[in-house]
C-alpha cells in the first residue's frame, strides 16, 4: 500500500506548494511511491483519507485553528512546510498591531465580516513531527524527508549557522563589505543562497538552537544598525519568537 499524502494551505503565498510542483522530475518519481490525495493547488479531486499531511502557511484565523486540529487528528505524520508554517514567518508582522487595526487596513468598512487572530506557527496549535523551513522550503530537504519517511527513518535539520555554508561556498562575508547579515544565528540548509546571489541572510530558516543573539546584536550595532533596525530585521521572519516570549 502506498502512503497517502495531502498538502494543505493556510495563510501564506502558497509558494511552498508551488515549489513542490516545480520539482518536476522528482515529483514524477515520488508519484511512483506515494498517492497524493489532496493538493488544492494541483488537482481537483480531494480525499480526507491521508496518512501524511504537509502544511503550508501560518495559522491566522479561528477557522484555521479548527481546521488544523482536524488535519492533525487524521494524519499519522504532520509536516510544517516552509517558514510560514514552521515559524509564522512574515505573517507575524501583523502581530505588532492590534487585530482591529489590521482588519481596518485590509478590509476597510467590510472589516467586521472577517476573522483574524495573531499569526502563529502550526506547532503553536498542534504537535508537528517534522519541519521544512525556508521561504520557500528547500527541495533537497523535502526529498530527504520524504525518503526518510518512506524508509521509516528520522530526518534531521542542520543545527549550525548559515555562515558555515557561506564559507564553504567561498563567499566574502558581507560584514567585510560594510553590510549586515543574520547568517551567524540562522539555521543552515539553504547553502547560503542569498549571500551567494549577492544579498545577505534575512533569517528565513529560523534560528539555530541556542543562538548567540547578544553577539549578533553587538555586531549589527557595530555596523551601524539601530535597535529599531535590528528589531525590524529579526521580525521579518522571526517575529513570533519575540511576541511569544
Ligand atoms: S514560506 Fe515563503 S514561499 Fe512558503 S508560503 Fe510562506 S511566504 Fe510563501
Ligand atoms: S555573509 Fe553572512 S552568512 Fe556569510 S559568513 Fe558573513 S555573516 Fe555569515
Ligand atoms: S541565506 Fe538566509 S534568508 Fe537566504 S535562504 Fe538562507 S536562511 Fe533564508
């Protein structure tokens, strides 16, 4: 019997689901080993009989809380896919305003029709078995995790910072160019793609376990960032950590 997989979207840009469809060759191979029974972005048919649930998006409504609890009840394995699901991600920017203000800004006079609550990651509502962080999540980690699940093995995320992969890629550190970066406290796994592409790390994969935040703040300040700038930088993807403390 092939395991049955469902993909479910909550509040997000749905880019992580789109990323699965972009896997093309790997997806064809995957379909030989699993049955995808629920994937709104890709197919019309849908079934509530699934073993593995991939969740794309943060939980930002009361209706979302009920729905994710229902999915958790059905799925033997539940995976948070992408930064929105793993960390709350950019959705948590709204947590720094009142929900009333948010509704008014987005829906104006129609605000009273809508349900909104502070954004939160999936594991703030139900237990999560595995995480695929990144905005969007990373193909290699997705394939490694699916293979591990099929072989009944565990998959682990790297617990070292992006700087390690950045150095392995041969990049010149952006701090040496007078710029700033969250690489020293951010979980690796993306091969430092942003720095390699000429930018800096915004922390989309979340923090390593036990990050040295004080040291990161100190170096950001030394390179000209104010406390407000630093908060803004961390809040971009990791705002939930701050409000949930
Ligand atoms: S993690 Fe990024 S790419 Fe994925 S759904 Fe959220 S915003 Fe979109
Ligand atoms: S550019 Fe960023 S990720 Fe790369 S070594 Fe410097 S601080 Fe680390
Ligand atoms: S370099 Fe940083 S922001 Fe870019 S993908 Fe990696 S973790 Fe995300």
